[in-house]
């Protein structure tokens, strides 16, 4: 070992930091008795330096260290799992603050801190050849004129995407860039996003994650298995995607290449006016439960990082379904999470975060504390001011369903929107009243908190579940490829196969499925709130009925651009264009049902729910449990935010019944004439419909009528 000069390391500089003279390193562990900083050369030779301790802060300075240096820590201390202590200096550990990570895990016994034959005893074999290494990087980057688009929420259209899955099979992306950050930033991909009206990509986890121990060729494709909260996942960088990072080896990469490639992607998307939102997983780590490996946090300070069962500290609380839960109430973890958020905003220029299983971040034992320090810090943090904060508002613990309960700055995935829209369009009667609530921004969930309709992120599909095409093609999940005998995945999907299970050559069923997909796209995109589309839905992507493709890093999940449904792409673009062009579909405030600008003689309300004969719907008519259709009038007056935005009024008519329905346009003070702005119907449509006229709305169709202005 080499002796190093002790330095005073400010608390704000955890991790590895380049200096003019070398590099500073700092790590927090309150239970360690000794920590070695371990530098590793390109041949795997390790040099260890003892670190100095000051009240749990371990520091060292290495003169002459340069960007590209691979390193890790060996942390000594008590090994007593029954007391929540799992130190083992034979284990080479990642830096929790590593800005880049090299290599990948090759699963074998040395990864585990405990003896496989006696878990109460430590394992004495070295794991370095089989695990990750942290990489010291230079964070300097020429952002040029990069500026965050800062798209207002009411103008936002989110596209949930997987970096690899979206681009792996794209024919216009160069082969070396497919499946990578560079591929996502390619002009062909950006042009498609722009065409369908996307203003923000929400990326499935790109913070470094661990692939699960391999089983029958399956892997952790989605990435909800994090191990490095500051590092872009290295397998999405071009050099790693080409297979250069093998277990037991070190690649000859340009130092920090994955970081630079990620920044290039962000800059390209920003240049096109598209924001980048990260799906972040601060609720658990990839180390698993008590039988999991020592890769990072567990070997550094297990009891500081994880929720342990009181009185049984050998056992991990599991509010996430992954065998562990990070303890964000711990000062160590809370600081790491906040530092991580700051880093991605300030250094990587991302525009927002979607927090996976967000209630777990406010866990206080068996309850969720919405007044926790985490939410208080987020609310008062100037770095995060203006950053989009999206909650998945449920976890798997007691009281974990928190839809509608997040603080005012937050917006939420609206699972109730998803469920009622699916039920309505598959023809389940009695959902018109709740659908009306969801279409108008879910005021019942958010208005009492002072939030706007944009607090509701409206979606019909997401990565977890059926694709849009599968939603209208399957009554049941078909997950046999996952190797779990179809026990995994949601069984109640609120789906409808339109008459036959899976692929069909019946033209009538195929036409009905296409119409149902159009109905669902219209409903999602034109409802008040923030629409979110799942990548590939606009291309007609199918997973063959697999509704839990978390482990399918193959053609099941990869978007097949060669078979893209061009008609569906064009239709999605038209719907998004209608939302973009007409502010009535992206209001900043809730409807109140009162006349718009009565002083100017406008006597119509901002919204009017209608019966099929054009008369206003009354209270008792909302209780008709057989109802399968819904109609309403939307006033376009007084909602525009920019000069010259159109103020047309609209009629929305949804008929989920299999039968054609007679309808009448309203008379009296309503517009004198209407035209069809958009419909899911693929047959002939009337060019103009005068006020008070009768017309037929075919079964299972959506109609959007626009007032004809003088």
C-alpha cells in the first residue's frame, strides 16, 4: 500500500473529483473501521491506498490521477448480518457517486459477501474480476448554445421510450449507433418524434443498472435494477454495445465516452425542442435482498442505505417487490438522491424525472409520509425549480396507493385514467361519469391541492403491460417466453381482443382493432392533462401478447420499424396536431361550467355535457348504468395563450357501443355549423353539419367536430 497525504475534503465533494494536481476521493461510511481506495490499471493490477476518516467521512488525494482511471473501494468493518452489518474487505465495491462505470457483472460466488455454505460467515474470495469498476472522468463538455426547451406542462406530449428498444432495428440509424444514446439522438429518430408531436422523451432507466443473474437467456431489459445513480448505463454507449466490455476485462474506451455520448444525445434532442426526462429508481438497488451480492451500498454501510426490519436487521423491508428498499429517510441516502438529481440537471442537462414507485421515497416504516424531508427538500430546491417532477404514485407497501396525494409541484401517472378509458372503449357500460372526470383533467384528484389539469399524466399504455395493438388483440396475457409459466404480469388488463385471440386474417376484426387503437389515441391525446404515449404504439408494435417483457432484450421488445403501420403514424400525427393547434385541448385551468365572458354576450358555458339529441345532460342521466356513449361541447373562447391561436368550439362524441347511434348537433346559442376535424371512423363522413341537424355516429367510433368560424 502507498501512503497518501491527508486532506480536508469538503462534504459537498463526495465521489471522485479531478483537480489540477490529481484527484480527490471521498466516501461516507459510519460503520466502517478501515477503507482502502483501490486504483486498477488496464491489466487489472490493483494499487491500494488507505483513506483517512473524520466522523464517518473517508477521504484521500491521489497526485497525478487522470481521467479514465478505474477505481473502487474495499471497506473493512464488522460482518454481522444479524445486526445489519455486512462489511467484507475482500469485495471490490463501486463508488456510490461514480460518474462513469466500466465493465459488467459476471455472476459467480465471489460476488457475495457471505459464505454460500454458512451465510453467517464472510466469503474470503476476491470479486474484482467479476464486477464493475468506477471511472474517474473529466466532466468538462462544450454545450455550445444548448438551452432547455422548458415546455409548459399544458403543451407537453410525453413519449415513453427505451434507448435500445426504440433504435435497435431502425433502418435509417447506422448499425454502430443502433441501441445506443447516439441512435436515440439520430436525425431520423428525432424527425419521427417531431412528426407525431412529441415534446419530451421519458427514458426507461439509463442510470447504470445490473443485469439479473442470467436464467434461460433472459436479462433485465427494462433497467429497474440500479447500482449507479450518477452514471449513464454503459451498455447503451456505442463501444459497449459493440461488445467490448466483457467480464474480467477493461475496455480501451475514451475516458467517460458514455457520458459524452449521453450529453450529445441530450443536446441533439434539445436542438429539436424535445426535452429529456429520466425514469429514476431511487426506491431500491440492484443488490437484492439478504441473499444478494455486495456490489456497492451493502458493503459500504448496509444499515444506512436500506430499510431493515426492526429487531431482525438481517432481513430487508420490501416495499418494492425487489427484495430491498432504499431508506431515503437516512441522511446518507437522502443526500445521495439530492446530489444525483442535481448532477443530472446541472451536468447532464436533463429536464425532468419520473420517480419509480415514488411513495417508497417517503417511507417511514409501514406508512408513507407526504411531509417527509425528501418532499420538503425537493419543494425548496432552487436547482430543481422548473424541472418536471413526475410520480408513479404507488408502491407495494401498506398505504402505498397515493394517487392524487403528491405535493403541488408534482404531476402524477394517472392510473385511473388508464383503467376507465380501457373499460369504456372495450364496451363496459356505466363508465361515462368517471370518463367525464378523466377527460376534463381529474379535478377530483388534483384540484383541492391547487394543482392544474396538467397534474394528470394521462396514459392508456406504458412499458409495463400490453402495447396498444396487443390491448385490442388479446383478452389474456401470453408470457410463456418469460419462463414463469404465465404467473408473472397483470392478469386483469381491461383488454378486448375484438373477437379472436391474437393474430387474425379476418378483415372485419383487423378493421375494428385499428379503429379501437384510433379511439384510444384520440382519448389519450385530447383529454385535459399531459398525454403520454408508449414508444411503438403509433407504429402498431406488438409483443405477441406479452404484458411483462421486462426480461426480453430481443425482437419481442425491440420496435420493428420495417413493419410500422404508416396509417397509424399519420393518424397519431393528426391527433397531436389538433392538440397543438387548439388551446381548448390543453387548458391551464379546470372547466367550471359557467358562461364564458358573459359581459361580451357569450352565453355558452366553457363545457356542456350533452345527450344524443343535443340537449344538456342532467344529474340523474349520469347514473344510467347501461350507457356506452358520451358527448360534450367545449368552448374555445378565452383559453388561448398566444396571439392568433384559434378559438374554435368543439363537439366530442364517443360511441363505445357496437351499434350506430343517432345524434343531433345542439341548437340555440351554439355555433351554426360544424365540420369533422377528426374521427376514428374509416368510412365516409359528412363535410358540414348544421346546428340542430341529425347525423349518425357509427358504433365504436370517436368524432371530433369543429365549429365553422366566419
